[in-house]
């Protein structure tokens, strides 16, 4: 996925929930260190009032799981593109910029 270099900022932006989701799985020490290095080189957006309020609004008006709502709110509040393979769960959120990195029609 070399095209990701054109999509992701020089420093990746992730939500605190994404950090938890990435690091919670058991994997080899080698792979875990690679993931930790990625997280440590990223800007991690933590729970703040604007993100909490956006999360509440998303949950009130959309059928969305709480972790997905927090990740979505983080992207919206910080004017970021949400990069996910699971675009179906997010398509109904018009204020969200969305990108599927596995979409073969994607061009930068």
C-alpha cells in the first residue's frame, strides 16, 4: 500500500480508541513493537469536550457503536480523513471524510 504515503500526513493522527484497538491484541513481541513504534510516532487524540460532544451527537442520531462513534468524532473534530476498510458502517455520516485503502479504484 505505497499510496498510503500520499494519503497519511507526515505524522499519522489516531484516536485513543484506535491506540487501544491496535495494541490490545496478542501478537509476537516483534509485531507488537512495530505497532508500538507506529503509535509512538502518531499524534494520539484523547477524549476532550468537543470530541465527547460530537460522539454524543453521533450516538443520538446514528446507529453506531461507541468506539466507532469516538473514532468518527475524532476525525470530524480534527478535520481528518477516516481511513478504514469498513466503510459501510460510516457511509451515512455526511460530515465525515472517508477512505477505503483497499478500494482498487482509489487514485491520489
